[in-house]
């Protein structure tokens, strides 16, 4: 579970969703629900709560809080009151749950009132944030747009794609258009060259030849290093690298990916057995070649 918490802390929500596709334990399911909410898939999160309610009831106070807050987020206030009454009828054994149930009525009423008086953030304000020189403001605006019509923001988004100094921000903007199936051609500054792409036709960034999905890739790191910290860091570094390359894909082989990113993870963790040459020897890889590739990737990630 620590690996899922680490990924959530690092906002690797898509990875959490992939890794918990077949999870049946309550904690993993709660992480999946949180990741879906964070990626604006609140209705799917609500569906999972209804499907897995019996499992999730083993942590009743957490379920009540997540379920009621999600219903309020979706503006389903009548349903929130109904579900709260359902939870009140269940047996519970601690004061924490009792106090939570008692306070949820007030929470629903507060959210219901806020809905009526909430002031929508204007298009002009969001556009100004998108064109800000402050990265946090840009990221906040990109997050706000996820649930809004795209058309009013195409101009500032197009400017980010070609003008923003950071590759990470440019790529996250492109990925927003990809997730929204934007079907018009846009220009995108990919590292040091301008390319033309149609977002709706692009694949997701985390598909790698030879790996069925991220879960399989995570298992490969775990099998190779037998160290959860190394595996998690290797997967995080690889994810950043794939986003850096996007929409291009890596040409690295299975052995090269496991060796290079395992080494980089060990280096970041200052492991005592951090030895690239030894890792290359173990996988029958050309050390000189892998060393050059590794140095280049380190530099790319530094600039990312």
C-alpha cells in the first residue's frame, strides 16, 4: 500500500488507476476512488463505491466521508441525505464514526448553500493564469479547464504548446487536449523542434512495447530489484521520461529500461550497491553504450 500512497503523493493518478484495476482490498479501492476523483472521473468513482460498498464498509468512517463528499461534489444533495440515513442504520463501534455521522448533515447543508452562491471563475481570469509566468498558476488553470468547455481556451493553450519554456508544462497541456479528444491539428514544441499533431489521434504516454500495462512494468522492476523503494522510484523516473519524450516513444529494450531506470532509482536513493557496470554485466548489456544513454536521460530529466 505504501507504493500507492507514494504515487498519490506524487500525483501519479493514472498509474494508481492502472495498478488498482483488479484490486479487491478496501485500501487499494479507496486509493483508486481518490485517483479517479483527482482525474475528474467522479461518476466512475461513485460507481465503484456502489459496487464495492460491502468491502469498503470495513472502514466505515472513511467510506462515509468519501461517499458523502463525492455526492456533494457531484451536486447530488438529495442522494447524499439518503445515503447518510443508510449509514446511520449500520452498526458501528467507535466514537469517531458516531461524530462523523453527526456532523455530515451540517456538511451537506453547507455544500448545498455554497452551490447556490458559488461564483464561477471567469474565462478571462483562467486565460490570464494560462499565460502567467508562474508555473503553479498555469497548472491550476489547466486543472480548472478539465471540467470546462475547451473552445474558449484554445488560443492560450496553443501558446503554451509552443511558447512555454518548460517541456513538462507543454506536454501536460498536450495531454489535456489528448484526454479531451481534441480533433484539430496543433503545433507542439517537442524538446527542440516544432511538430504538428492531432491530439485525438495520439496514444497515451505510458504504453511501452513489450509491456501490457504499467502494472506489468511495475512487477518487472520489483522482480529485478526486490526493493519496493527502488521499484517505485524507477517507475516514477520512467514515467517522467515517457512524458518528456511524448508523443514519441522510447526505443529502449526491456533490459535497457529495467537496467537504466533501476540504476537511476538506486542513485537517487544513494544505495550502496549503485553500480551501473554491474547491472549491465548482469543483463549482458554494453556498459559504454548504456552509460552514454543514462547520462543523456539524466540530463533530460533534469531539464524536464
